[in-house]
C-alpha cells in the first residue's frame, strides 16, 4: 500500500462524532449538510457497527451521490475480536473505507497492557493486509501520559508494523503536554490521518474552542504531516462548542480554508 499524498490532493473531512446529536436524529440530512459545507471525507464512529449491510449500502449510495468518501471508521473493541472482525470488515468494504481504526483501548494495565494492545493491532493488520485494508490507533490524553517512564503511544508505535496507522488526535496530545509536530517527525509515514481538534487552556475553553481558535500550531503540523508524515487525509473533530453542531462544522471548515490559504 502506498502511503501519503501530494499536498494539493489531501482532502479535509469531518469525524462525525462532531455532529453526533444531529447524526442520531437524521443521518442522511446530516451527511448532506456536511458535504454541502465542503467536507470531502467523513469518518463514521462506533454506532455504525450496528448497521445492517443494507443500511451500509444505502449510506454508500448517498456518499457516492454527494461525491464524498469514508476513508476510515472509528471502532470499539468488538471490531477487534475474532467474532466481530468479520462484520467490521464487511461494513467497511461496503463503505469503501481503507482503515478500521481502534478508537480507544480504555485503560490497559501498565506497559504490558499496552504491549497487548500493540499485539492485537499487529494481528489485525496481518488479517487486513490481503484485503487491501489496514488498521490504526487513535490516541487520547492517556496515550501521551507517561507510565513507568514511557508514553503508551510510544509502546504502540514500537511494537506494531509500519502499516498500522497512528491516527493523531492533536488536541489531546497537546493537553497531555506533548508536542504534535515532534511526534509526527518521530514517526515518518505513519501519521496518515490527523484529527484536527484544537484545545486551549482556561475556563470555558478546553475542547470547546473551534478549530483554529486554540493553541495548536496548525501551520507547523501541516508542514510536518505533508513533508514525511505520510498524511493521506485530515479530519476536523469537535467535542462541542458554543455553537450548534452543524454551525460548528460550518465555522470550522471556514477557519480551515483561512489557515490553509
């Protein structure tokens, strides 16, 4: 599999957790609204796993009609069990997704627990490889918080093959006190998707700031991602904001266009 893309061809998408309440009320209408805003990619998260194959086919048909793609999905632990992996593969193949991403491993016990996470990701990668698919891991604060002198995300990176994508959540990396640019540079070719989530210290801020309003050094992040990081697509993500969900998504992509101009 080839990793990375020319900077001019790297699409921006939305992690649909950002519009989760709207999505639960009206999936089709929400996906249409997101496409109308100019997002080129969507990432479905855990609830997608309960879909039937017919539902997945309808969603794929909708995306095709809108000219948008689903490159990856966010998954709970059930997608990484022998019993559940088959369903995850089937749904992702219908959606056209390349990456089955583990959204969170919870709180493994010590470094050995994180090594077990890496082993599961490695086994999954081996199973997906013949299908032209891959797996990945999405960090939260915990993975960038040292235990026993080591950050768990380093354990995952060191104990998985290069085809396992390290999906970088920028905001949680920064809140945990780590440098996202240094992390990208330390893992060339593996940061194939970035969750563009901002963060700022201070009361009422945190993850409620819009993309581009926090302390994340976006130009430096884009530079690192597009010059060795292996980036294939970006995903804006909001945990919430002072605006309604769909307005938040619209304002975020406006900020994106301004920063990337």
